[in-house]
């Protein structure tokens, strides 16, 4: 295969041959043959993130496997145990990374832009990508509880203020529990508070607070630890304050081994410095015989130097919760997952939009738009608008809303979201936002290929890097459906601004583009073989076809039950699913909660009862604290991809719960079509709201009793009343409008 000559390629080839390496230019050229020619082959942002991730993994390789007598985090204990299903052989592994238990829970606050995380055994990482604090328990007769080494633990999430994560571990009569929450200290300053309670039985013993040079991703360097009477100071900058007197402290370096290797030795010094960045320390608190003891630590909020960010009053429930849609169901687990998802979304949208508290604590337009759409579902139009105001500042002068190069879905997503906000609230965007949206629409128009040469991808976006991990560079329908929805929204937005000519132009472009997309799909190998929508015009059917379902949900480009869409869902359920959850073979290689819920939305929209199987499967995949990682390991049940607390998954759970009660088809509201019959035939109240609909807010209530089922509709609309179709399974459909406050249902 010929390679274009350049002095850089020549120098790289010569250097590689001299040192016995393969020619990198040849390798890259070969790799590119697996995708379609594209202006961006490998996005620099993705390469940078991958290199940083695996750089940590290389450090893990050096630090962990040669020190297996250390107390390591839970994922390491599982992954390095040869008798565990999580075990990963290391013979050819260049880096050791967490691919089996990527699970954690943010112990943050809906009004505070700080997301400390807690792992499944209570290991707490106060600062982003930082070191951690662990609690241990030691009895005087030699018993030890290291939570990460325990096969089982009870971990729960309390969504009532103060939002907290509680972890309980037990071993041989010893019980250790910890609770992490954001609280206010004696100076009315926010702190991360971690409280530990230990019971060592008749022997008595010690609770131990330990500084650990790692987190749920691996090693994080601790160069120095100082003890100052009532606190540890880590790396001369971050304090860990104690709420009780310390009996003794111990320190250790990498050369000496983990401080946990000898906890019975006497104190010898009040500081440690480790050139390898593996300093450890332990503070001991006495537990009297036959009694339990509670001690704690407080870690001040990590504030940017010079920041004047107003600090919330943590002693009171967050005000925003009172304005957020509430869910009432007979299924306590569903309600718990909803409440946990709401807290996740609020914590990830304080000042900016982040898909997760740790690995994905950075901005992508794709995640941001779908997360903000869920905020609209929660009725939070003001927070949504404030977050969107940052979008123009991230736009290139070309009009491209760029998260990373080579992904062409973002402009359509931003325009679609702006259209959603305008449609639901009547918002008039300011000049800056309006200009950005207009420029973004023109970018879509210019970006499409228009050579008129009869190729299957003519009229589509250029080949791009996989937006939803769909494979190598290709002409993805995912990108084009988003672009199409964006142009449609651009027409509506222009009409709302009174710019009729511009509105007509974008609507005409959308009307011309839609048949081109579906014609390209109809000519694909996948469609010819199955009648389903593949990922691109040149692909057979594979797991990447899940991206094409965006035409149905959330974009509603296709009508409910569209034959092409339903055949796509059927194919994915038959070939890319495990235990009723979508299994993404590409990149993720795990069960994907948010894409499973998107498939469930398509089934619900079509009136296909199989949506229940998918919703129930996702509920079963949630962690004990009600969180979903980006992808779930099919064997261990732990996270295997992305952030361990994925806000996109939380957003889709919120939208799924909303759709059970209320969704839109055109201007009509569909009420109750997703309610489970056992809920409706029981006794009690089922409700969701207030949620945004065009012109205002609606709360949907179903009251069930021995006399039957009654719909109580609470609507607060500034515009005309909206038509409603009451479609509760097992009951006769009713046609009403939002002026109707009560409607008694009749069984069929």
C-alpha cells in the first residue's frame, strides 16, 4: 500500500527500523483502511485522553503487581485475584486499568461544583483525580477489617438531605460503617464529612483513618504527609481534619511498604516524604471494649484560588429540589433510582455540564444536550437556559460546535435542544445565542457533501469519527439524523424570530435531506439483507445500528412503529443483547444502560410491550447506590467503560420515567401509556410532575382505589390547551385536553 512521502514519515520510518520497531506510518495507513477517508482520522482530544488514561495504567503496572501485600482499592483486589471472575492476566498487559469495577458514587451537593466520589467499599476520593481516604478497623486480639478486601458490603444512598453514601462491612464479629456527605463545619464552611463507626466487640480496638496514594482509577501520588495535632496535611496543601483526638499516627514510604503492613508498631515521627510518591499514613482512634465508637474527618471544599463562588447553606434542603418533577409509584426501587438520577443530574450541572464526576468530568456537546433535555423533563427551564448560555463560547468561527474534531453530531444536537427549549417555554434567545444558532445551522448546510456524483453518501455529512462508538470513520446516519433535526429546529427558531425567509430556507433543506438519508439507508448491505437501518450506507447490520434509532427517539423523525425502525430494534434484540439489555460490542464491550433505555423508548412509542423487559433490565443493572456506569461488565456486574456514575444514563432513566406518564406526539400529549398494569390495578397514587410541555407545566396523577382509576390533571399553561390521549394499558382510550382536571377511566 503506497504511503505519501514526507520528511517526517521518512525520519519516523528510519528511527523505528533502527530501534527494531514497526514503521508507525505503515501501521497508521493500514489502520485507516478500515474506515472511510475523512478529514479527521484520529481526534487529538481522544488520543490525548487515551494516552493520559494509559499513562496512569503504566504507573499502575509498576506500582501494584510488585506490591500485592499492600491494601489496594476494591477493583485491584478483584482484578488481581486469580480465583475471581474479575481476574485479568497480565503477561502482555502494558498497562493495568480498572475494566471490571468502574463504580463510584459522588457525595456532592446540587448547588456545589465539587464531586468527591466513594467507591463500592467506602474508599473516598475528596478531590478530582486525587488521593483517597480509607477507614479500617482493628481489634486488640488481632482482627482486621480492610473493606476493600471484603467479599461483601452493604452500601446505600440516602437521597434525603444531607445527601450521603453509607458503607457497612463486617468480618468475624467486627463491624465498620462509614458515611460520606457534604456538610457545614463549625465555621459555616462546606466540608466533605466522612464519619466512621466501629464496633470491635469485647476486645476493643481502633478505628483507623488512612491516607492512600490511589483512587478508583489507580495510583495518584502522595509525596508528603504531615501530622499537625488535629489533622493530616497532604502534599502541603490539602487538609484532613479530625473530629476526635488521635491516639497515634504511623507513616510509611514506598520503600518501607504500606503503612498497613505493621499497625502495631509505636509512633515514630510526625511526617513522611516519599520520593516515589507513595507515602501512606494512618491515624488511630480508640474503640473501648464492648462499645461502638464514632469518629470522623472533615475536608474543606476545594475552591479555586480567588474564587468568589457563593457557598450554599448545606443545613437546608437544596431549593432547586422543590422545583423538580417528582415521581410517585408503587415500585420503591424505580422511585429510588429516579431520585438518585435526579441528584446525579443536579450535581453534574451546577456551573457546567459533565457526563460524570470523575473520568468524564469534562464537556461534550452530545452528553450536555441530552442531559439538559432531561433537565427540561424535570421542569428546570431556568437552569437549562443558563447552561446553554455557555454554548456560543465553545463555537468555532466556522459555526462548528466542537467537542472533538471529526464528530459531526454536535451542531444538530445544539439546534435541536434550542428548539426544545423554545417549543416548551417560548424562550426568546438573545442576540449572541441567536447568532450562534444561525451560524451553526449554516455550518450544517455547508458541511454536507454535494458533489452530485451518485455515490451512496452524497448529500450526507462527511465520514467522521464514531460519535456513539459506532466504529471507524464512516458516513453515520446518527450524525445525519441529528443534523436533519437541527435544520428543522433552525427553521422553527428562525420563524420564532420573525425571519420567515430563513425559516423557509432551512425547512426546505430539511425536506430535501430526509429522503436522501433514507435512500442511502435503503441501498446499504444491512438494509438489503434485513430491512433494518444499519449504521452507515456501507455497513452490514452490527451493534452500531443502535445509533440509527435516534431517528425515532428522541428526534421523532419517523412515525411510531416505523417498519424500518422496528426491524432495527428486532435485529438488535436478537443479535446485540444479553438478558434484555443492549450489548455494545464496539469499544464499550458491555451492557449499555442509556442505549437500552433509548430502545425501550422506541418500543413504548410503538405500543410494543417489550419495553418493560428493557426497563426492568436497566433497573437491575443499577449499583446499590442507584448509579449506572457507562457500560456494565456482563459477568461481574461492575462498570467496564467510562465514568462509574454516568449522567447520560441518569438522564435517560429520568426521561423513561417521564414517558411512562407523559410524552408527546406532535401537539398531542400521550398520558399513562407506559404504566405497568400491576401498578394501576393496585391501590394508591401514581404521579409525575410538574414537567414542561408546550406552553407551561403539567402534573399527571392517577389515583387507584376499589372504585376504579381516576386521572387528575394539573396544568399551568400560558398558551392554548393541548389535546391529550389517555392510553393507560387495560383501559379504554380517552380523548381530553389539558383543561380537563378529572377523568375516570373505564376498563376494557
